[in-house]
């Protein structure tokens, strides 16, 4: 068995309070469109259905690991209250939540749920 406690502790980010964590508005979103971004090797323009929040557009650097066909219709975890940021002319209105294992691994529910559902 590998002891990962020393490695995890060495790369751990600062401790946050419960209130800071609770301020994150994470929702289930369904990918409804994926568009190529001109001259971008890693970036997609992704349109999400976030239920009562409506449609949201994000720029996401997951192109090396996912094709548009793999993404459309997929449910993902979406950080809805991240301040907007413009990337390659796209105002990104949030962020997809993914694990980093030398590649982006999108997190998603194991059963379909209503778009816009909040994570507890």
C-alpha cells in the first residue's frame, strides 16, 4: 500500500473555513454545445444548460482530452459563481470541475439529475 499522506500534505492548498467552501455555487449542468476556438490548441467554447440559471458559456481547456462528441449531452459539475474572465475573446461564465491526473478528468453525477441541481 502506498502512503500518500506525505505527498498530499506537501502539495495541499491552504485550509479554508466551512463558510468559504459553502460560498461555492456548484451545480449540475448539461453540455448542449461545444465549439472550436480559432487557433486554440486546448480551448473549447462550451454552452451549458444550468436549469433555472439558464444557459451559460464557458471557455475550457479540455480539448486535448475530450472531443465535442464526447461532451455534448454529458452532465458535468459546474462552478457557477466564479467571476467572469475573458479568454480568447470568450467571456467564460464559470468553470467545469475536473480532476487532474496528467489530464483533465471531468467529474459528473453517476445518475442523471436535473440541470441546475445544487451540490450539497
